[in-house]
């Protein structure tokens, strides 16, 4: 009996493609029966998981074991069973990503701080390092581009300034992706495919085929594929991050996910401070003296409000 260890690079309707560590051909595998019966609080196997596979005579594999995940890009969902008992279940979009790269363009389409702040909350919720890629710098020039994103560097998020036209930052982006499993996310038209092509010829096209193939199915947001990089590592370009809704979030939890605001909250005079109008509010004081940017404060208030409304709808 031959067993191999490898990485799950694709999952589709119960079939998992495993790239063996020995560099051999990918093995289309299914989950071994006994593994399947184990109680599931999370997806048993997801793209990015490290597994052992037993090779069958017909060339397919069966997954024998799954290594413990060190991280995941996931969402939790509350589901009811037959007896109406509510359980939380985790849906994993990508297991073990090393980082998420949020791509925005500085122009065409316009940069949306609101959207970036939401993405950053998703990264923080999942305890994943976030990197910001500010693309199309050729359209506005380096100073204007930096003025838009400086603030994010100041609060500790690395920003890579890129242009597929001038070549700025392409090498830096390549180095950032090298040897890592990266999730790339960003709105349509910001230049994700163009950047991938600049890093490795044909890579953008490869990703496009994946996203088109999955655009049709029901499980659009769940389908992810890891695309190998010549320089080592993998990227997943996923529209799914948009649907990693924030609805699992309690309004007060929003605090913790705005990394520059979280530590201030305990310094407000009132423990139930909403940071909108109360006297001696440490958050508003920080906005006034420039420690928290007005844009981030605005994103923060909007998210809190949204979560509040969702909470109220629940009852
Ligand atoms: N000026 C300029 N245009 C760019 C740059 N990068 C990409 N573009 C253009 O922006 C448009 C969109 O680029 P894509 O790479 O297709 O964007 P995408 O993020 O992959 O979009 P989706 O696949 O729809 O999600 C194309 O017309 C590109 O030529 C850049 O650095 N500068
Ligand atoms: Mg694309
Ligand atoms: Zn306050």
C-alpha cells in the first residue's frame, strides 16, 4: 500500500486534488469512509490542507488523514439539526493560508477605503496577516498613491505600490508571494490578473479559467483552487472573500478588529460607550488629535451600525 503526503490544491463536489510532496502528478482523491463519520464542526478537508493519501489501483487516492490546520480563511454558520439544536459550523474557504493580499487600484476603479476596512476586518477575524497592494500607481503618480495608503502603513499593514505599466513594485510583490500560500482578493478591474501575469507569464489566465469554471456552479464562493507559482508557493484568487459576511460579528467585537481603535475602547469613560457622542470618549479624542484617521473612524461606525441592525433583526 502506497501512501503519500501532499497539499490539497482543489476541491470540487467531494473530490479533492492533492499535489504530492514528491512532485508527482496530482491525485484526485476522496475522503476515506471512516474519516467521514467523525463529528464535523468544520470542513473535514479544504483547499490548503495537508493530507496523507493512499493510492488506489486505478490511480485515484483516498485521504487517510488531515494535518491540523494552523490557520484558515473561514466563516462560521449557525445551523439547526433535526431536533432544532443550533450548532456552529465552520466553512473553510482556504486552509493554512500564510497571508491575504488585498488588491485595490488607486484609480479606475476608485479606491474604496470602506471596502478595504471591511476586508481588513475579515483578515483580523481570521487572524491572518494582511498585505495591501495599491495598483495602477501610473495613473495618479507616486505621491498621490502614497497619500491614499500611508495611513494603513502607519497602523501596521504593509502596503506594496504597484503598476503593471511602469513595473513599479512587481518585484516586491513577487518576493511577498514567494514560497507562501496567499489569498488574493479585490474587486473586478483592479488588476489582479494583470499583476499575476506580470509576476509569471500566463498566470492570470490560469486563474481566470478557474474563476470562470466556478462562476457557474452553486458553490461559487466555496470553490477555490491554489495555483502554483514558479517561484514556489501558491495563490488563490477568490471572489469568495466578499461573501465572508461579517454577520457572525457582535457589534462590540468590531472594536477588536480595528487594530488602532481596539486598545482605546477601555479608556472611554462609559463602559457602554458607542463612541459617537458620549463625553470623555477615548476613540473620538483619538480621531480629534489625529491618532485615528477620520476615514477609519467612519468605516468603524458604519460597521458597528450594520452589526447593530443585524443583531436587532435576529430577535
Ligand atoms: N493603467 C493601468 N492599468 C492597469 C494596471 N493593471 C491593470 N490595468 C488594467 O485594468 C483593467 C483590469 O485589469 P484585470 O487584471 O483584468 O483586473 P482583475 O482584477 O483581474 O479583474 P477581474 O478578473 O474582473 O476581477 C485592464 O484593462 C488592465 O489592462 C496598471 O497597473 N495600470
Ligand atoms: Mg481577473
Ligand atoms: Zn468611546
